């Protein structure tokens, strides 16, 4: 177990890493670089991402 001055440094680095990851993901989504993977083969057919009425 860590004690002393740098005991919480690992938690800070991990929290900052997670924050940077979500920040990059948000920027990528805002720029349209992400894709919606919910349109799989087992789903009903879609046209431009909207489900067709059968």
C-alpha cells in the first residue's frame, strides 16, 4: 500500500486519462467521425437510419 506524498497520484492520472478519452470521443462525435452500430443484420431494415414500415 502506498503512503506519503504521491499516494493518490495514480488515481489522478487514471481519472485524467478517462476524462481525456471521453473528451476525444465527444469531439469525434461532434465532427461526425463516429458511427451508429445499432443497424445490425438481426434488426428490421432501415432507410438512412430510419426503420421502414412493413
